């Protein structure tokens, strides 16, 4: 029984944990926090431009649009369905 436990502990995976878990699962909480932060920042800047249209500058509106777009892209990549795990068969071709 003791040898069985030691043999299970001694197994080492070739792929790192980040690759096995996937980027969305590993860094998903950080990316979602960043996406919500970008979204709030963009809406804040856009709301400020609507409240004070005479003081609004083009750079502030463009920054708000860029921030909202970046948040939408981050949320898309977090929420899109993952492809089914495929087993890749490596085929070796002989030259000649």
C-alpha cells in the first residue's frame, strides 16, 4: 500500500498546470475584474461627456470608447464556449 502511494506521488505531468487548466480558467477572475473595471471607467468617461458636452474633448470620448471596446473583447474571450477537447494524433512521416 505504501509503494502504491509513492508511485502516484512520483508521477510528473509534462504539461504545466497553466496549459492543462487553460488560460480562461487560470486567469479568468483577474481578467473579469479588469473587464468590469474597463467597463465602469468607460461608462464614467462617456457619462461625463454627456453631462458636460461643451467641456468634453475628443480624446476623452475616444478613451471611453476604447475602454468599453476592450472590456467587451475581454468578456467575449472569457465567455465564449471552449472547443471540445480533441485528441491530437501525431503522425510521423517517413521521408522517401
